[in-house]
């Protein structure tokens, strides 16, 4: 049980949420003991039950709440029970960035980059699945035993992934990555220590210089956030085509075409993959193509686009470090089934990619740039690269500008400042 909230002079904001959280758990416990399934009985009957429990709870704990405050709290709790359940409170909490549900009794939330277990919970597996179905209803995605996994976007743009039995052995699992309504700016990342002024200036100039940029990093390191940041430096006069599995990029430009992949329907037809959208984007006269993430066979089409007049294109990739990102591009090309000689493939990668921005998530939850790598050429079939910036972790975190000279023509004047 959560600690009992204490009311004082400044109770209106935080204490309301504390009481609401404690009451939510109290009512869930009461619903479990009730013989009838009130969640299916209708809103009026559920409201009567909640009103009685709110009155009982506040009286037994001598909480100084007026009848109006009790009614308001009851209405909010009924909305949660009939809406997104305990997720309603977390979705409305601006400090929560991610919600991870491991079965009905274990809900974890991320605040300021750190995960904490919440006292909130669902009644049972059926209650959790009902909430997932409510989330999916507006987007028309299917989730049942024949299709037990789903990836979708909520109306506010938040990204969700759900897995239910029989695939999820210990009960339904749900992850929600919340959508920021306010786009992060360079100054926000600068204040958070994710980069420094030298890197910020360099990236601004690199985008203006139409460098092809690959943003790499692990899960949750902020790759999409970095892509959003880079897009802010693109000239408003340029035509941009974005391609994503779930639309997360927030471009403020007027001349933007947003494309989104589509999964197959219930009969296994109608899928539109990223590769098809990349090929179609080439016919749309884009100045730049922004691909949310390279995941598979579309990699060769993206590299081809970067090599055929679409300078300044950007994408992201999962990789542990900047050098591994280049090797992963090769692996994805191999998985596409296209036979390309190793040297030819590496020449294609070198011609396509100018910069690799590696992101990392530190132990304190802070996300930052760990390395910026310049891809120059091939020498004896090996990549020739320069590390332009690196995060130094000894004796505190600070960004170091490496004492090397870029070999690429695009970057020489950016690095030297001329």
C-alpha cells in the first residue's frame, strides 16, 4: 500500500495525485472481491460503487475533502476504470516518458531517465487486455491469439507495443513510449549535457552542408530525438519526405510529406514495407529523405538514394558503436538477399555516409552523444574514419574534440572553422 497522503496548505496538486493513486489501488482491491464484474455492468452502476468506496475511504482516514472534491475524484476514477485504467493517470503525467507493463500487477514508469515500479495495477489479465484493446480501437489494429503482437501509434502520437499470451508467458505485456508535445531544441540538449556548444555548432553546419548522417545507438538512447534535432536545421525551402513504421518525427517545415508503413491485414495482405516507401519517395522529388530507422531490406535503397542526388538525407540504426554501425549496414544488405561484392558494398557505404553520430545512455539515465565519426574512404578494403568528437568519461563527463584533420571535403571547413 502506498503511504497515506497528508493534506496541508499546498495539497491541491501533488496530494490530489497521491490520494487518487491510493484510491485507485483501494478500489481495484474492492472490485476483485466483488462478486459481479462491474466493469462490464455499465458506467452508472460502476459510478455508484466508486462513490461509496471514495466516501468510505475518505471518512475512515479522516481526509478533509468536500463533497464536490469527492465527486470530482470519483468521476476521474470511473474515467480511468472505463478508459485506459491505471494508465490514464500515467499518460496524463508530464514527467512520465515511458510506461512498461509486465502483467497486471507490475507497472514500471520512467521519469527523468530512471525506471521506478508504480503502486498502480490492473485487476487481472482480462482487465489489462481490455485496456490494450481500447488503446488499439482508434487505430484499427488487431490483437488476439492469432495475432498476439502489435506495434501502433496512439492518437497523441505515443508509440505502443503489446504482446499477449500465448506468446507472452506471464501475462500481457505493454510498453508505451510517450510522445512529447513540445519538440526538444538544441538548447534543451545543451542544458541537459547531451552535447556541448562545439558539437551543436558543428551539427548545424553539417546539416546545412547537406552531409548524409547516420544516427546510431541502443534502444532508448534518443535516436529519434536526435533526428528531430537535426531536422530543425534544414532549410524551410527544401522538400522533405519522411518514412517511419510509426510516425514520431515532428518536423515544423511546410514542405514535408510523411509516409508510414502498413502491416498486413487479418488475411495477410496489404502490407506496405519501408522498402516500397523509399522507392516511392524517390519519385516524389525530395530534397532530403528522412528514414525513421533502417531495419531490413530497405537498407540498399537508402544507400542508393544517398548516392544518387539526395544529399543531406538522414536515418537511424541500432548499433553499439559508430564502427559497428557501418558493419551492421553491411549485414543488413546481406540479409536482403542481394549479392554484392564486399569491396563494392563498402565503397557504396563510404560514398553514402558522411557522418555517424553515436548515442549512449549513461547510468544516471542521461542520453548524450558519445562519438561523432567521419567516414572518409577505403584503404585496403577497410574503412578509413576519423573521430571528430568523443565523450570522455574519466574524471567526469566532458566532450573532447579529437586532434585529427577530416579527410572529407564536406567536413574540412566545418572542422577547422574556416
